[in-house]
């Protein structure tokens, strides 16, 4: 028996960010250059380029059967590490050894062609992922059943709904049966039923003694699925331990935990492809006075104040996502869901968002803020963990009782009545 | 399932990932192992192309036939270009058969890596599979064109002799030439998108540098050796000889063409393998 599935030794990966195109006349140029910077040919602008180490001296051993969660904020090097391990890109220095067949779910549906039928795509996709023809033949029925698309298997994929498309793509990937499985946030796709199926499949894979590398921002998923975890920051491993310890380490260290008012000019939670637009976010006291607060009582109004500077961009949407401390989204509010929000934002300004009578349970929550354009169907700026706030227990139900920890995120009022009484007890006479 | 044996099998690492790689490491073993992938990629190219076009396979007929008619009008009727003693239309068509294949293969494989960027950046497999599949896919059209040529030969009552059986050799040489060029072009195109613009122009120049519309015999003797450095010259001469029974090709010329394609292919494969490492970062 081999006692190791993956051995990584001093792995580093350097990208060179071209500094040639310094003159950006429009924001669009900034974005284009920013994206290009990451893919610029190494060495082309050697004189005027800056180095960026996506991975720096990473050493790691993963045992067979280990389900390892990779945790870290955007740009910490998780994806680069997976890309190196799945041999998509070559490391700058260092070495890694892989023992066993490696299957990667970096993006499901890779190589799917919309013109081809589901059946044809299963074969094509399987071949791309490294399956033999006979192997696909053998698993074909199972794949179709897992995807649950039955009669549509001979329909061109371009006529599929996006849900069907994703399900079929994942089904192929899930039946690759690799000894080492790499999963990168694919669980974010599909409906709840299907997600459950996927988690089950991953669990099966793990139980069969196979190795799984799992990347997610959802700490609850990491804690449920993984046995161990590592935390990456700036291309280095900063923590290695059990999945629970690793996710807690990440939450306490990486979450910036700004209470009351957060300056977002240079915020670590800003995603890679974002342009800084949102300048600050604050939680206002629900009593209508302009003062910041770090908490509300359950059932109070949540009032957020967002300042922004869109530059020349014309935006018409803003979104706030409230997450639990484990990273699960509790609810989302957006200007696009608000019937009276029809104007556009350009240049500097301030938005105020009131969420009336939020019935969430006591606990700590954080807010993701994003601004974008509905017209262009994209978010230009997304900041995760922008602001943290507490919800204190209150007499929400008017009974003096409040929810206990672990009873869910929502405080929902309910009515209870005895409609049929088998053995009536006279409450007054009960004494 | 026999998962228990999974790790016992692999005493040695299945894969070693490291930056440096040997100069001559072409890794033909893993390429051979993924022949099914090459097949599926080629099959996809053929299938998708015919699904997306209205008259599908008819293009494989129309293109060379129309070119032949144009050539006949321009070069035979108007300019009296000699045709080695066979009727000019079939003389031209026997050359257009490999040439149409060649130009399609180059045209499609040159941009193949860029067109498959989604694959290159997400899944690992021998990258050589992509240009190879793109070069093989137009062979379907080749077969259709060959059938047209057979009909024309019947019309002109040309019966090929034993050289007909040497035809596969020339076809192989043609495919090798296409592959050699596409290894260079596809790898270059990842870095310099200009290549995509250059390819049609390159093909145009290359066609006039090959005996498609005229016989190689019009090239003055002292330029022949230089002329033969173009492997397509040897390929087309060979096709005409094998199919139409024109004069036997000059075997020294054929040798030069053969060596040229071998060198181009070998060096192209090395160049491809060397640049392959950065495809995912650059494309």
C-alpha cells in the first residue's frame, strides 16, 4: 500500500503581470488590462513587469482516502494549486507527485459542444476527461440516470435548460472514478436536489478510500465533507489541521470582521475580477438616527448605507447578501428586487437599503456587497465579508421565549391551536 | 468496483509534475494512449461542421470543383499552361485533391488551440491531440473529393496503373506536411493571434509555390532542388503520377521533399512540446 496520494514539494508558481499598458483611458481598459495581466506571456515585458507569486513554496502530503478542504480567500492560490496538480499549468519551481488517476472537476462540462446531442457529449466529454471508450459504454446508462435527463439524451445540448446541462456534465465527471478527485466549488451549481446528489457522490468517493481535494467558500460544506483542511493565504499554507480547525482558523483570521462601518477602499474580500466601486458600507441604527451600530435585535430593521464611486460606469443594481458565520447565504436583497428602484448610479453617491423587520435568529452574520449592471448582466464590484453584525435575541415572538442556537436562521411566527382534543385537561383546574 | 487495489498498483507516481522537461521529450506514449481522444475530437470537428452548415458535405464537392473550373478557364483556356499530356481539368483536380485537404487542415488546425482554449485551460491531456485531430478531420472531405476524382477518371477513361497503390504513401506525406505546419502555426497562434490573419495569406502563397495549377516540369532545372524543399511539390507530383500516370516523379526531388517534411515535423513537435507548458497561462 502506498501511504501517500499526493506529494507536493516546494511548489511555486510565478505569473508576470505586464506593466506595459499603463495608460488606461477608460475603466474598460483597466479591466481588460487587469485580466490580460494574469495571462501575459512570461518574460515578454521583462524590463517593465511585476512578478506575482500565485504559489510560494507549498509543500504538502495528502494521504489516500483523505478528504482535504482547501480554504482561502480569492487569490490565495487555491485554484492555482489545483491547476498545477491537475497538470493544466506548469509550476515555476518545485515538484509534485501524483499517485493514481486524477480527475478534476475544475469546471464541469468542459468541452461540451452545444450542437452535439447529450449522448455524443457524454462520449466526447468522457474522452476528454481521460475515460476509455469501453468504460463510457459501460457507465453510460448510469450516467444518464444520475443526470436525470432520460428522454432528452439524443437532443442537442443547446436545447437543454441550464440545469439539465449542468446535471449531465456533472454526471459524466462524477462517473470518472478517479483515485484522486479534485472539486472546485461545483456544488454551487444545480438545484438543491441535485446538490444533495453531488454531495452524496463525493461522500461515496471518499468512503471508497479515494482522495478528494475540495475547494469551497462554504465552511459548512467543508466541515461536513472534509476530514482535514489547509488554509492558503498569499500562495502559502498558513494552517493545516482538521477540517473544523482549518475552517475556524480561516473564519477568524481571514474574515476582516468590520463592525458598524467598513472602509472598502482596499478590502481583502474584494474578488479578483472586481473594480473598486463600493467605498464603504455601514449598518445604521434602526431607530432612524444616523449613527452606526454593530448589532440589531431580531425583528428590527436592517438599514445599510453604501457609498460608491462608479467613475464613468453607469450602474443600475446593487446586491447585499447576508451570510452566516459558516459562510452560508441566509438571504439576499437587491435593488433589482425592489419595485421602486429604477434610477441609475453614476459617479459618487450613497445608497441606503432598508430591510424591514428582519426575522433572523440571534447570531453573527456578515454581508457581501456587490454593484453591477443589469443591462450588461454583470457585477463590476463584489466584496465578500464586507461587514459583520450581530443579531441579539429579542422578544420577537412576544412570549419571552427565543430560539435556541442550532434551530435555524429564521425566526418565523407560527400559530398553534388544539383542533381536536382527546383528553382535555382543564388548565384552570390543573393547579 | 475494486478500489482496494487502486493504490497497490501505483508504486511509482502516476504523474510527476515539475517545471523542467527534457528537450527531446515528445511523450509519444501518452499521446498514443489518448488516440481515442484524438478520434473523438476529430469526429466532433466533422460532425459539428456538417451540423452547422446548410448543405453539409456538398461543400467538399463544390469547393474543389469550382476551383478546377476556374483554373481550367484561367490557366488552360486563357494562358495555355501545359498539363503533362492529360486533360487539364483532371490534371488540376488531381492536385486540388491533396491541396484542398491540405489548406483545410491548415486553416482549421492553425487556430485549433485557440478555439479549444476552454479545454486547454481546464483539463489536462496531451495537447498534441488537438492539432492532430484538426488535421485528421478534413480527411472525410478528402474521401468525398477522391470519389469525385474517380468519376472524372471514368469520364476521361483514365485507368491508373500500379502506381495507384503508392497513393497512400503520398497521402501520408501530405498529412505529415499539414501536421508539421499546424504544429508551428497552432503553437504560435496561442501567443500571437496575428497567425490567424496570416494563415489565409500563407496558404495562397503556398499554393502558387506548389504545382497545383501548373506542372512541376515548368520549373527550370537549376531551381528544382530549391523548389522541392516545399513538401507539397512532392506530394502533388506523386498524386498525379499515382492517379493519372503522368511522368514518374524525380525521386531526388521526392527525397528532398521527404526529408524536408520529416525535419519540419520533428522540429515542430519539439517546438510544440516546449511551448505547450505555457499554453494554459497565455491562451
